[in-house]
């Protein structure tokens, strides 16, 4: 099938076209009696979903043809389905085995009896999105094993691999300290969040014990939370806020005496200093003496001209994409997105959202994909990205033919009823495990999206994209209609694989 083109004019006229479309008789949905198009149309009508509320494309990737189309060309907010594009570009531009590198430089190294005393220790971030608290512990262990025992000067944080803009396009549309609103910084730890563990005290009216993970200088706790015999579960109110260059954790409310403990994760308000702040306690526990300051500066050119004191590679890109897909990590998506422009050979500047957006747009055109989607960030946060269901299915069809990275792409996608953001969906459906897809949710905008592959055993493969936007039906109802569309579609084509879909 020759790809259609989608002009920006379609975005301008979308509202008018949608209204006209659903003023037609219900038969306008149908292309032939009993067709997949008709089956989906009847479902939408029975559930009172108007065309202004849903856009759908289902494409046979083996035959290169679109077989279900409702407003499929309508450019709309894809939410986290945007991550499908981020992953495809990253796999092609960076490569499956690409590793983000964190490099350590040292000046005035004094080695005696294989023990190193260093004046200033420089840590140069490479936008590693997987620098968890556990890997930071490993990083500190490796530095200890180099012989490092004393730093007489400062810890210098170099985060200039990316630009200094920490809040991406679309992220400024929502306020708060939720973990899905992190700052993006080339030297980050724990997804730029702090884990806050709470557990009840031993008796009523006792304070609620609070522990932070990872332990970090520059973070303090203000807690008024108390233990109660009858407090309803999850009545604690936890948030973080900026605090003189650091972060303050605020906890209020009550916790039931028999309530189990647990973690919540909230945004860190300092950037590169958080990395150093989490490293200092690990140094202390390992016996690495440090009494200086954490400062923000570049590694001197004289040191860059030589070999690093130590280099810590990340896990491969395929692991980062897996995390981005399975758990819909906005942080991982934006770190990858900005890295795309940071590593360009022709660009000596820092990675930025603006430059990466241009790069992604050029990639789209060079691959011959249809139209011009509007892509401003890598995660789909906010209302800044616009792409159509048809374009998403064309992208998925393109990826299906990229055998070098398709296995990793598929493995990273949540499997319906089994893992990731689809673990609790389609659990009792014959489509359990047959659907691999990326979810997208923006409750504040009434957006719920689902896109991926429908892969019945022994049958052909289909790419699908179902976008609900402002339906007025609520998140649960939007999830249900997405699943029912796929089930109704499966019923309409079950002759292709009758009896082959089994759990």
C-alpha cells in the first residue's frame, strides 16, 4: 500500500471533519457486511462513542494495508504512545548495544602502597537513565576498588552533556512532585526521585518512622504524620518541594497501626547535586574520606585530554528501552530523547529537546513515513506531541521489518495480562499474551491511548492504534472500549486462526 500523506491542514480541519463524519448514517462506518470495519463500528455505536472521541487504525503489516480506519488521519495527543517513536529512532541512531558513559577524572593523584589520595574528583555525566540507587552503590564500590581512600578537595559535578533546561516541553503543563514529572539532567540518580518509606509506629499517637532511599545529603524530612488505631489506609499525604538548593520531604496525616509499610517516590528538586549528595554517604560507609564541597563545573580540558581515572558504562540501550516501555518511564524517555542530539557527530553542542525534535522529524522523513507528526518530547507528556493512529501503525509496520532490533522492541513492549502497564488488562481474554502494546494516559486531558501489535498464533500480524480523547466516559471505560475493540476485531477475523489462540 502506498503511504498516505497527512498535512498540517488536517490538524486545522480535524474538528469540522469529525463532526461531519458522524452526522452520516451508521452505515458510513461499514465497508462491507461482516467486515472488521463494520464490527468495530457497531461496537462504537453500541457503547455511544462518537467519532469525536476515538480515532482508530488497524493495519495488516504482512499485506501492508489498513483494514480498520476511524479518523485514522486525525493528528491528536498520543500520550505515552510517543515512546514507540523514541525507541525506534534510538535503536537506529544509537544502536542496540549503545551504553551511556559516566566518566571520572582526578587531579593530583598521590598513590602510596596502592592507595590513592586525590585532590578534586570530577564526575562527568553521560545521561545514563538507569543510574539507580543500587548502581550508584556499585559505582562507589568500583571507585573504592581503584584504591581511592581520600579526597582532599571537592566533588565536581559535570552535567554538560545535556543542556541546562531540566523541564521539558509539556512537563510545565502540570504542577506537583509526582515521580512522572522529573527534572532531566545528564548526571542523575534514581530517576531523579527520592524513595520515601513509611511504616506505623509501635503504638497509637507515635510518630510514623520515615526512611529515605537512597540516603542523600541535601534532602531533609518534615513529618507531622502519626500512628492511629483506626486511620484509613493510604491517608498519608506525601510531597516534596524545593529547599535552598535541595529537597524537603513533607508528610502529613495518619497511618493505621496495622497498615503495612511501603514506598512512594517523589521528585528531587536539586539536579546534579543529588548525585553527589547520594554518593557522599556511600563514601563514608566504605571509608573514603571526604570533607570538601559538591560543586557544579566542567572537567578541565587538560584532564579531558588524558585518560579517565575510571569509566562506568550503563546497561545496554535495550535494557533502558525495556524499562521505558514496561513501566512507561518518562524520565528514561527524555534522557534517551535528549541523548539523540547529544551524540550527533556533526553537533558539538549539548543535547536538547529542540535539536532532538528536529533530528526525529528528519528521521521520519528519511524513512518515508507519512505526513509530519509534531514531536517535541520523547515521553508524550503534556499536549505538545501530535500524531495520528495511521502514522503510528505505519511506524509499527516499519519497525516490523527491521529485523536487527525488532526482537528487542517486541520484548520490551508490555504483554497483555502478563507484565508492565498491561499486566492487569485482558487477563481473562483470549487475547492475553496475543497483544503487545504501549499504553498512554493523560487523565488531566481525558486522553487514553493504546498502540502495538496483535499477533495471533498462526495468523497474520496486525499493528493497531486506538486513541480515546475527551470521550467523557472516564479512564476505566476508555480502557474497556480499547480492549473490546481488539476482541471484536479478533472475532471478525478469527477464521484466519480459528482455534489457535490459547493461553
